[in-house]
C-alpha cells in the first residue's frame, strides 16, 4: 500500500506533466512559491 505522501507526489507530478505545455515551468515554480508563502504566513 502506498503512503499518502507518495500518492500525493504521484498525482502532483501527473498534474504538472498534464499542464507543462500550457504553463511554463518558471510560472509553475512561481505559483508553488506563492502557495508555500501562504502556508507559512
């Protein structure tokens, strides 16, 4: 049985692959930084 973290990462990377042609990697990174900032703040 998979751990919740592994399942999350698998789904997360699948989602990133799905959108990588529409959203540039630098923009995805910016979105993830913004999300992390919101979690911290």
